[in-house]
């Protein structure tokens, strides 16, 4: 039952979560259930819907809505039963049974925000300072101050908190980007839908790969990973149609039309026709830059980092949201057994566990990404999905 958790002695302890996405909301919910008085501060002035595309679900990702809010996995995502590899002309080169489930960012975010509620979820609050990590007080650009007994920075790859706790660590460009998009399945020709039906589909090129799978709402998510040289080539790609320079992604609606036309031309020349058609039917493709990020420190006093603020693994092992959620679960468990004066010690022990998991995930994702981008990934290889080990992302139909 929500709220009926072990940490009742914490009723007067205050936690502040900086960042209101999947990891931040999961941490806020779990801490509140353990008796913490929790506020979430999100820098965006609007709710975060429409910020991402598809997500490969993992048991950790949906653990809160399933265990604490009574949701069924079938409510949260679409299942597939086939892994398929296509050859250069679109024929099935390999297929085998699988049990993965996929959702969209919006579906998962809405469910977690509904669980937390809007009263203590503060939009348009950008963190600008942290005074005295041992007795934290957060400052925000709005002029607001927030005292806390615990600060959780869940503010993503561009984390303000990481700049305070691990200032020497910066994201490292992996050498390629993902063109991404979501298309209504009704806009895809029936012949193409038949090839892609009930499957997660891969196509491996000599210098990249393409992946597509269904998500809720009768939509199809896709990603085309393309190698892009750092420097001028990458900078040009990250310049929006109005001249805005982006650092980690170019959002929907900001990619210049001539660049989208060039993308469609490259798809016709490089991809199987069925995948080129999926791309061509997408109204607003966008760009995500691929990074590696790993810290050697995730805590200072009563402040800590979770999710992509601490470790960003390349998407190929499909555990970005899962690791953020797992960070939140393990954090709450570590604090549940600590009294007020032991919080700093509990964070230290939790951090060692978190660093081990994050370091391993980044290494596995780097190895998979390198081979997927340099043409050494073999058609028919099992997908590298898994948080702690290969295969633990499986979510069989109930």
C-alpha cells in the first residue's frame, strides 16, 4: 500500500529532488512512501510530455507502477514476440522469438506523475546553487530557497548537480548520433507493416544500424545510428533551423528542412525500402547525440546523483530509464535502514553499489555500440539488453 512503508520515523525529514523526469519521479515516490517530505523541482516550465520517443521496458522501469500503484505490464507497454534482422533489400535475414515490451516516454512519465501528483511538483525551477552539502540549502534561479535533509540530483546528462559533486567529469562524444522519430503505423504501407509486425527489427550497415519497434498508440518508434565526425560536421548537424546551437539533441521541429530532405535521400540510398518508408512517413525526425558518461563520485554530504546525472550508457543495452529507476529503488532501500545521523554513511555505501553498476553498464554499452557502428556486429546476434546481465530486460506476457 502506498505510504505504508518502513521509514515512518522520517516523517519530519525533508528531501528535495532536482529533476522531474523518470528517475526523479521514481525517487520522489519511493522516498515519500518511506516517510520523507518530498518536493520535486523541474527546470522545464511545462510538463515533459513529448520529450522522448520509445523506451525498451525493463522490470525495474515499471516496478513502481506495478508494485505500488497496481498497474499491469500490459497497461504500460506493447509486447513483441520476434526479433528480426533485415538484409539490404528488406528480406528477413534472421528471426527468433523474444519477450520484450516497449512503451513511450509519455506513457511512463504520465503514469509516474499521476502517482506523485502536481502539488509538490514545481515547474520552471532551475537549480542555481547548493550551500553546505552537510546541511543542504538549494537555491533556484527564481530566487526560491529550499532547505533539505537530503538532495537527489536526477537532472540528466546536463546535470547541474554533477557540476558540484563531480566537476571534473564531462560527457564524452561517442562518434555517432541517432536520428529518431515516431510514425503512425497507419501511414506505413501494409506490405511494410507485415514485415515489421510483432517484432523489434534491426538492420546492420557497415557504418551504423537501424532499429524499429512498436509503442503504445499504434505508433512505430525508430532510430538510425549514423557516424558523424566531431568538429564542424557535428556542429553543423546540431544547428537548428533558426540558428540555435544545441549540445545534446536537436528537438522535434528544429531540424532544418534541407537536412530532413538529405536524410530522406540517404535513407533511400542506404536502407531497405521498408525502413526508408518508415523514415519518410515520419513528420518530425529529431537528433540525439550519443555520449558516454561515468563518474567516480556520486555523493557529497547529504547530496547525491542518480540516473544519467551520474552514468549515461549508450542506448544499445536499453537500460537508461531502468538504471535511473534502479538507482532510486536502491537509494530508498539504503536510507530505510539508516537513522537521521547515519544518512551520510548510508549514501556512501549505496554509492559504491551504484558506481559498480553504472561502470559495468557503460562498458557493456560502449562495446556493443562500437561493434554496431563499425560493421562487426553479426546478423542474428542476441540483443545486448540487460541492466545487471544480458537478458534481464525480458518481460513476458502475463
